[in-house]
C-alpha cells in the first residue's frame, strides 16, 4: 500500500462534476483535485475558485500537458468521450470517464486499446455499483434468498424542463436510453451475471430526434427476462425489482440513494417481507477511491472497459429494435 494521493484534473465544468464527483474527489482518502479545464478560460477560473481547485486552464489540451496531473475525470457530452479519453491516454493520464463510456461498443474497444498501449487505467463511471446497497442485492441473489432468478424490472425516469438540454441533442449522444436507461441495462446485466442474447424495444422519438421515452426487454439464454423503462419527460422514478421463484427484492432508491440510509425490501408472499437496511454512503467517493487505489497500487479495476463495451452492445441492439418498430434483435 502507499500513502501517495492520486492527482486529478477535471475536463469541463459540467454540473455532474460540480455537484457530485469533485466533492467526492476532494473528500477521498487517496486523491486530490489539482486542476479544472474549460474551453472558456474565465469560466474555468470562476469554477476553480468556487470549487477551491488550485489551477484553472482555458483548454483541455493545457490541462493534459500538466505533468503534475496523474488522472483525469471526463464528464463531457457523450459524443466527446472517445476523443478526449484517447487524448488523455496519449498524454499518459489515467481516465475515469462518465457513463456511457462511448457512443458504441467499437469506440469502447478503441479507447481500451489505446489505454492499454499507453499503460494507463480506464474505467467507466457507473458509481451505483460501488454502493453497498448494490453489493447487498447481489449477495442476496447469490445466496438464493429469492430462489431461482427469473425476472428483473428497472425504471429510471425524470422530466427535463429545459428543451435546450444536451440530453435532447442527437449529435451529442443524447436520449433517454443513453442517459438513464443505460443504468437499467447495466443493473440487469450485473444481477444476471450474463449477457442477453436478444432484445426488443419501443421508443417515443421527440421532435429533436432522440428517444424521449423507451421501454425494453432483454432475454437471456437461461430464460431470464429483464424489462425496463426510461424517460426524459416523466416524473422522477428510479427503482428496480429482482424476482425469483420464492420471492423478490425491491430497491426503491436504486441508482442515486445519496448519503441517507436506504432499505432493500425482501418479499415472500404470505410470509411477509424483511427489510435490509443499508447505511448511507457517498457512492461517488467509493468509486473514485477504488479507482485511485487501483492506479496507485497497480491493480485492475473492478469494472474494466470491456464491461462498458458489453453494455453498449445491448444499448445498440435496443436502438436497432426501437427503430424497427419493436422487432426482436439479436445482441
């Protein structure tokens, strides 16, 4: 082990960084935020002052040229993930990139190849999987608490009020599936511990050209089914259920439980239900500490880029199905 801290730079002043990831980095036991960059130098300076970050750069290139930065966090629009991940890797920086890692599986593979060639660590920032709530669900399923796993249901929706939001821009990789539905796909694959063989999806396409709502089904080789819905126009909802032959688990604060204590409900019909309390924790902090530990101690990350590529293969298949009016599509 080492007491050295990973020195972080942040590419962009995006809200997810300000609200969640930068505070997590600043409170982490093994990391320190050194710099932030924006394409607007004044915006970068104001953001750095507000967030108590020592250095501000007026370009992403300038931050990547800083030899005192070990790793970068990339919260840029989805369409820019590939370019700046590759440029960061070529600059010798380790990379934690927001989900989804790229626009498709091929981009994920390219990013992984460059990172491997340059000897840097790359990980997709799916923070919810580091929360003990997720780990407890996986433990209960593995222990047979609900019998044989047969069905997964997940929902993640919220309502955008700003029609100029980048999530509604197809050229930036927007859409409900890319923004929040990717969580539903991810938890389904994570709980199933397998990849689906076929998917089916229906979407409502907004005037902007992105999927504003989508419902989908994933079919696995062993007969397991996973269903989900996601949306950018609906009341906020984030929940998933994991159903087996002898009961089901319900997770009402699925992906963003926050630092408050949460509860997993285990239902068994007439036998009633059991509550499994989970202590509140900052899942973003757990994620960045895991990443820093792996870099500082030369260990592989829990979820390598190939895992992100697998998630994108399912997302690509869902989009093909939705554009075909709901026809089943092989993954």
